[in-house]
């Protein structure tokens, strides 16, 4: 074998290894993109949105206020009987 044949074989091996590495890299990038898209699509389903949280908190505050009024009425009624 001549030196040029050995050199061409080594260059071919390096190109094959680079091709394999780039294909694995592209596959990983595609998986990451798919995962990111999936996360963005399912985020409203999996997590509470800030607007939903504000609406629910205002409802909860209203419920607590009404319960507090009822408790106060019960306490004043109990104290007035004695």
C-alpha cells in the first residue's frame, strides 16, 4: 500500500466518524425540539396559569370572607345569649 492509500483510508474513516457524530447530534437536537414542543403544548394542561390563579384566589378570598362573617355572627349570637 502506498502512503496516499493509507492517507485516503484515514480520511475516509475520519469522515465516517464525523458523519456518525453529526447524525447523532442531529437526532439529539430533534429529540430536544420535540420535547420542547411537547412541553409548550402541554404546559396549560399541566400547570396553573397566572390568570387562573388570580381568579381562583379571588374566589377563595370571597369564600373565606363569607365564612368569617358567618363565624362572627355565630360568636356574637352565642355571646348575646349569656
